[in-house]
């Protein structure tokens, strides 16, 4: 395996551990421990860490210590506001074209959750990402899926996003949005998407106030 491939592999594994919370914010990254955990030498590991530093995932302090950057509730709420603005417009635009086959497949999965099918946090996170990406693609907005993916990656690093164990309300909202898109009801689709993010914000604030 080449040095470039080793660096890429180390980057992907380390970033995944940080994004999913297995390595939480404010953790000091030890090169020695990571070389053993990831099975790479220090050269590709340092390349991986440098890339994460460029992306703002980790910080290098003045003393050389590498610290995983935490995501605050304020930053999380900013992401919700940004995505609400972008995705409200996307949902309305998607309704002018109608629901894609992918959206209808996602609707079926969301309806199963509404009807009581068990789902883990990680599984719902993937399904939720597929929903939001599919709405952006149905709107024929080529740049939006990447923006959503980037913002979701940042949001997931906030421990507040991992406090839920029930997803029925979110799944029901997804179904309603898809139905509005399928019936070409742009105003309703946009309003439902805006409301969806209002509810996301309320859930975050409710959980935060309980802690």
C-alpha cells in the first residue's frame, strides 16, 4: 500500500471516528496511540491529521498538541438555520418536478418507522441523510447535496445530535414532505420543510435545557 493510500485510509478512519463521536470533542490526539490503533506509521498519520486540521476538524495548539475541535450548540443552531433556508427552497423547487423513484423508496422506509419498525440512531442518520440528499437532487440543485453532507458532518460531531432514541416524528415529517413533492404542491412542501427544521431546532434546545 502506498504512502498516499495509507494517508487516505488513516484520514478516513480518523475522520469517521471523530464525526461519529467515537473520538469526542476536546480529545487530545496521541500520535503514538493512533499509529497503533490505525496500523500506520507516523508519516501517513501526520498527513491525515494535517488534512483534518485544514478542514477545521482538529486544532493544533501552540505547544504542538492536536485537539479534536468541539461543535457547540450555537454552531449547531447556525447549521439548522442555514439548512432551513436552503432546503425550504429546495423542497419547493423539487415539487415543481415531482417525486423521484428514490424519494418514493425513502418514503416507504420512513413509513415503516412511523408504523413502529425499530431503527437505531446510525441507521436513521443514514436514512435521514438519504432523504435530504434526495430532495436536493429532485430539485435539480447540483451543488446542494455536497453542502448538506458537509453541514451534517459538522453537526454530527456535536454530542447533542446523538441523544435521541426515537425517530417517529421526524420520519412522519419526511413522509409528509415527500407527499407534497409528489403532488407538485410547492408551497406546502416548502412550508413543511421549514417546519421540519423548526422542530429539529426545538428538539435540540429542549434537550440542551434538560442537561
